[in-house]
C-alpha cells in the first residue's frame, strides 16, 4: 500500500509524538482516506503529495516532505517480505517482515544493561539523570556554540527528551533562545550560569552538555561538526570525522 500511495519502491517515514507535531499552514487542504481498517492516509488536495499520518503509534512524517535535516537516519526496513520484485534492498539495515513496534523506528534502541547517568551544574543547585541511551554526540564548532560555551567548541550529547529528568533544581533552569535561530537555544543554571540539559519537545530530543555529566558515559563524541566555522586559533588534531557543516 505504501508503494501504491507514493508511487515509489518504498516510503521513508520519520516518527514523532503527537505533542511534537503541528500543522503550520494549509491544514484545510489535507485530504484523508481510509486505506485499510483504522488506517488513514493523507495527501494534499491540490498536488496529491503524501502528508503526515497520525495513528496510535504517533505521527509518521514522509521524510521526502522535510525541508530540514531530521538529524536521524533510517534504522530499519519494515514489511520487507512485501518488497517490490523490481527493487533490491542493498543496504545493511535490519529487515523486518512486519511492523514491529518495539524494534523499529518508533523507539530508540534500548540497551538492557544501560546504567543511568547523573549530572549537575557547577554550584550543585541543578541535578539531572539520563535514563536512556545517548544516540549521538558531537563537538560543534559553530560560532553560536563557541559563544555560548566561551570555548573552542561545545560537546553535546543527544538523547530522547523523556530520558532526561531533573532530580533537583528544575525551577532554577533558565533557557535562552536566539531569536533568529530555528532551533538553537541554551539552558543554564540561574545561580552559577553553568550549562545544563535542554529539552526540545518539538523534535522530541534533549541536548545534554557532556561537561555537566558526573558519570562516565562510556562513549566518546562521534565527530566534529561545523568545522567551516571553527575558531581560527583552534585546529583539532584527533582522528574523529570532521564535517564543514552538520554530519551527513
């Protein structure tokens, strides 16, 4: 049915919670059709483009409609047994015969041996716990991050928003969002100014300054990003991958 609806070998869907999704314009142009019992597909009545689908599992956004980098890459093939006979799945992604809610794209991979990580600000007024895996981590050299951290780069870890809880001092966390930026913002302790985790409900993620961790995350950063904007006085000498902008 996905191939029929999209006229392509497969559809790539990015999934988020209903709380993290909103229509910005044109909701009146969204057409809705039941393609199977209790499953509705949506499309634009003017051009026919497939649009986000909502069901009990969340909101499923056709990745081809996105104008920005979703900051995640395909994780699985589902319904692989129904693959088009004229299309060969050549990548190494896991393949599932059906829609396996627990193992496919709707939740980050869970490590049963994961041990919660703890962190705090400089003065100790703010304390937090990370209860789920760190999905990626980068050293960011963009000018905004350098200004915010007053350092050569920041080192940010990314995890699910629900996996970060403040055990103390959440009322002392203040957020500053750069007015002209779509996503860039920082969270800090009002008492000491230290960087602390910032939750981004729109994207369903939390951005954690790794310097605030009190425990060893048992991983290093994945890459240097926005190297084209790096400080003229700093040139990293490690072997990590380096990208002029965001990691592809």
